[in-house]
C-alpha cells in the first residue's frame, strides 16, 4: 500500500503560527515530520526547536501518522484522533463496529449531528488499510 504525504499545512487544526514554526524548522510535509520524530529524543528536540509543548507535537505526529493512509488522509485523521485512535497500529487492532460507535458518539457529542459520521464501510476501509500497512 502506498502511503500519502501531505503538506504540513493540510493537517486539521494547525494554526498559521504553528505552520510557520514547522516551516522555519524545515518541516513542510507530514512525512518529514514523521521521519524527524522517530524517537522520544527526536520528539523532545523538535518540540524544543518549535517552542511547542511536547503534547502538542505528539498530537501533530499522531495526525501525520494517521494521514498516511490514503482512505483517511487529512480529511479523517482528526476524526480518528478525537475518537481515541492515535496511530495506524492502534487503528489496525480496533474492531470496526466499536470504532464506528466511538466516532458516532464523538460526532453527536461535539457537533450534535449523526449524519456527519462516516459509514461503517468507510471505517472498515480504514481498518483494512491500517492492517495491511502494519503487516508490511
């Protein structure tokens, strides 16, 4: 499976000042962010260079990781993160119907709308892609 590489600015919720911090450090894509934050030491160093709290950096790394899956991308990586999924490996282990219920609860709680929840088929595609990605 081919992974996706997005402009860092495409990550949901990234403010203009945060985008500028990433760009100042030479991180312009999600793959660059992932390659420069492989270890805890790397994450601490990048958080220091960006003047970001380590938890904020951890959020952007998790979003970049999830966005690698073509069916998730930057469109749904935030939905997954807010539903409790923080990595491709975690997504690969999550039962489809349980994840769909989590997303539905999150959509209703935050947006008061059930119709914004992706279908079970879409969630199933995410899990299948995650599973094939982890197997590689």
